[in-house]
């Protein structure tokens, strides 16, 4: 997951290390050592940080000017844009890193790399938001919690519903699925197979039926059987298709979802971010699921989507089986991308 971005960030981190390392006069630096705190990067093909920039322990004041880091920050910006990070998100990251690095530093026993990694981590954390703890939400809201999944075709809505159903069942919640994609041939059979496999009740009508009616029945079933969570599938749609959008409005009026989840695929990169922004503007979304993160090397959508639409990322889909879903954790993603313990 996000392997390409990880490699590129390492290169950008090395460049920042070198620029700031050059500010620290080796002759006046009182101690030079190889800090056990800073492991050499494991990615092959990159020179070790220890070779590239001597680990200088700053125990005097280090003053970094804008000029010292401007080239390295331009390179970081290119790295982010080439990784499909949206421009406003990239701008926010660069601004944050610049603010963290430019100015005076005085930390006893801290290496240049620690300073750089901390700046990068904090910058990423500011754009990644807080995520969305679905379990906590369900625990603290009236049942049934009604969740509507929507987005364009083929991005993984139905698979995500099966994964989320299985995840919630394991947490002890009772779940019912509504087969609200009555449009695409085979869609009802597809979700029915998933529901049987994971042992979750499904409510379905005939193909071509009004999805609002199916989802209304699903909610009624949940109420009368005291089910904790309703997961509502829908047909794929673009926000530009007026008839499908008014159908979605009707679904919302009839089933009154507590949460509308926008599903898109991480591999779509900036397209996913643009679609999510349009969707959020026209229909509204409470949170986002990005699927196919396992196939995404660039990571741009995952980095940008929450910042761009100002809605949290809830889950990442990481494969084709039911367990291949992880609650989105900003700290974990940052750790995966930058590692270390800064
Ligand atoms: N590799 C991978 N494939 C996924 C993931 N989520 C869904 N898929 C695949 O994407 C395809 C479309 O999924 P589907 O749920 O039918 O999409 P929908 O049209 O949005 O309902 C299927 O082949 C899924 O197995 C994921 O996280 N990783
Ligand atoms: Mg589907």
C-alpha cells in the first residue's frame, strides 16, 4: 500500500536532511555520532541517511532560513503532485513543513533527520484529519443506525458493504443488508451471495424494483427485529446523472440514513478526489471509504480526500476478501509512510 509514495517521501526527506545538514557547520558541531534512534532507511536504492548527512546532534542553536530549504521543499511539492496529491492539499503540507523547519531550533540530542521527519509527519497529520470511528458512532447513536453507501459503478460499494457487515458482526452488532441496487443485472444475486457467506440477513425485491421501497422495508425489518445496523447498497451513479440523483434523493427521504458513505477507489487518484468533492457538494456525504488501497502505489487520494472535501476517511479497502478492510487511522498511515520514532 502506497509503496511508491513511501519511496518518494524518503527521497524528499533525504533532500531536506541534506539542506538543513548543510546549515549545521560540521566544524562547530560539538558532537558527531551515529544515533541509534535514527535507523538507516530499509528501502533499497537509496543511500543511507547516515552516509548522506552525518547525524549531527544539535546542542546549539540551529537557525534555518527559507532559502536553506526552498529547493528541497520544491522537490517535495513535485513529489506530492506526482503522487496525485491534490494541489490545495500539497500546498497545505508544504506550508506546514516550511513553518516547522524555518526558524530557530534548539533541541539537545536531536538529529537533523528527527527534525525533518517530525515536520513531515505533523504536516501529513494536519491534512489527514481524524478518521471516523464507526464502532464508537454505532455505540453512541440510536439503533438501528442506517448507513447508505453510494458512489460510481465498480468502485467496490457492494464488496465494502459485505466487508463492513462482517467487521460489525465480529464486533457483536446485529446487521441487516438492503439490496438497493435493483438496476444493474446480477447486483441482487451478487450481494445475496455475500450476505449468505457472511451470515447476515438480506432484504431484497425483484430486479428493477424501486430501491427506496427495498430500503424502506430493510429499515422496517431492522426496527421490528431490533437490529443494530442497516447497510444499504445502491446502484452506481455519477453526480451528473439527474434521474439517478433524484432517485438517490428519494432514497434519502424514505430511509433517512444516519450516515451517507461515499465509496471510491484509491487507484483513481485525483479523479476520486474530484468525484468525491462533486458528490459532497450535490448530495452530501458524512464519510468516505477508499477501496483498492492494496493496488495503489501513489497514495494521493488517501492523502487528499479528507482535506479536500472536509469529511473524514472511514475505512480503507485493502483486498478482495472480507477481512481486507481497515479502519482509517491517520497515525498508522503516517507511520507506514515515514516510519521511525520522531
Ligand atoms: N483489490 C481490491 N479489489 C476490490 C476492493 N474492493 C472491491 N474490489 C473489487 O472491485 C470490483 C468491483 O466491486 P463491487 O463491490 O462490485 O463494486 P460496486 O459496483 O461499487 O458495487 C470487484 O471485483 C471487487 O472484488 C479492494 O479493496 N481491493
Ligand atoms: Mg454494487
